C-alpha cells in the first residue's frame, strides 16, 4: 500500500518549550510544561506519557529563543495561541493551532 503525505505545511524538528493551559473539572486553570518534537504553522506534536484526549481544547504559550536574531530586543519571544488535540498516540499528542495568535516579548 502506498502511503501519501497529507501535510501541506512544512514541519520543523524543533524542541520549543511550551506551557499548555487547561481548565480542570473544578473550573480551575492548570498548566503543563511540555516541549515540541516537531512544529509547523498549523500545529505541533508533543511527546508525553499522559496525552490529553482528542478534541480537548487548550491555550498554549510557545517560547521561541531569539538569541540568534540580533535586531530583536530581549532573549525570547512567546506565541500565545488556542488549539485542540487532534490525535493521541502512545508517544504523545498532536495539537492543531487556531489561526488567531499573539506574539510578544518574553523575559
């Protein structure tokens, strides 16, 4: 059987620290710190032994190191985006990003 690649966006093998913010069953905000194993403009894969279920909605803060970009002030930038888990595997979970996001300096 021939396997076709369905992805239309280029993926990058980047390990970016990410804070995932989720609302627990007591309506309180919890956070989980994970690292991307690959990422593209439309989503990321997170290796974890405790993946969230498919359809689970969350807020993500992805930290981007900027130490190689001399013209930008600060050391890092943060991308705040909403997303949802679209696939869960034994090794982790795939998260799809919403098209709305905010980029800001992170100190």
